[in-house]
C-alpha cells in the first residue's frame, strides 16, 4: 500500500474542542433524533458525580493520577502563565468530577508514559496518545477522538514538499516515542524500494522542539498529528503551513492498565 492510498480526507479546518468535551462528558449514546443537543457540562453549577463502580484503590484514595507530557497543543500544554491548558486537561477535570475523584497530574516525557503506567506511577494516560495495536499489547484504551497525520513545512515551502509522498530525501523531525517515527521509517523503506533517497528521520525530545527545528531550518518538515499541526500553523503567524492531505486515520484515547475493565468502563 502506497502513502497515497493511505490518504485520509480530513476536510475541516479544525476541531471544535468544546463539543468534544461536552459530548464526552455527557456520555453520548446513539444518534436518536430525540437526543438533546449537548450543552456545556460545567454550566449551571458544580458537576454531580455519578454512582458508578470504581477500582478499590481509587475508591479508597479519592484521587486519580493522570500521566501526561503536556507538550501536545492544542490537546494539552502549558500556557503563557505556566498553567495546564488544552482540551485534555478540561476533559480530565470533568471526568474527575463525574467520577467523584480529585485529579493529580503527573508530568513525564512522552516516551516515559507507557513505562510509567506499567510501574503504577499514575492510573491513566491522557497525552494525545494514538490507539495502536502495538500499544494495546501493553494497555487498554478508551477512545475519544479520531484524527490523521499531516506534513508541516516552513511557509513558502522552500523544499517544494507537497505531502507525505514528497518526503523522500528530506530531513523530517518527529517527537521521540511517538508512532510517527515508525511511520516515517516505513515510508523511507518505500522510498528506497522505489529507487529514491531515504528519509532522514530526526527524533527530538518534544513536539515543541520539532517545531523550533522547523522554524530554524534544521529540518525540512515534520510529520505529526493533523490537529496539532493546524494549531502550530495558527500560532506561527504565517511562518508554517500544512501541505497535502492528512493520512493514517487513527483514534486517540485514554490509556488504562491492561485488563482493568472496571476503570475502563467507568471512564
């Protein structure tokens, strides 16, 4: 299967995150015509906790510890006031209120999230994590969002990259520990098989470092979550651009310990 055959047509300019949060917090069911429109889950006073079964350890402690890298805007990041910001922190605050649990955020780099969950440093992971077959060997997922992956370049596109098919021979930066590393390595193998130059895959500590490398010309492009790329384009004030169509449709989810069906069902 070629890169082009994996194209995923995300045509919207972005995602209405308030709707994502409201729908998730409301626990939407089927698409019945009589279903009321979702509303702001925090409107009209404090959210009421649900009467729902929780794992005994969480029931006893009254706290749910959430592992995150806080470096995946607009889903999760630190704002200019060094406050937790984005769709996921808001979603987790509402989840805690619904479950009757206090929220404790545990920061770590993205590559350390799965080992941290397995070592019980936190109870769940919410960090823009793709639900993949490989990761499901270690954890279970409660999915809440579907997105694709796109290519982002400097404005003006100095290398003439028009999408994922044009990355052969380019230097492409991605965050360490993400699925995009393996995706690019697979694309690079396709390049070589077609007699073209391989992709020079550069791994950096975080998405923000990748964007900085792109802005300074250290890399030619990045291959990352389409929603995140759209955010960086908006924040760059004309210095960055997304090219081509998103590829590789994936679900993003909340990771829970493997086999913890009680916690997964509660979420």
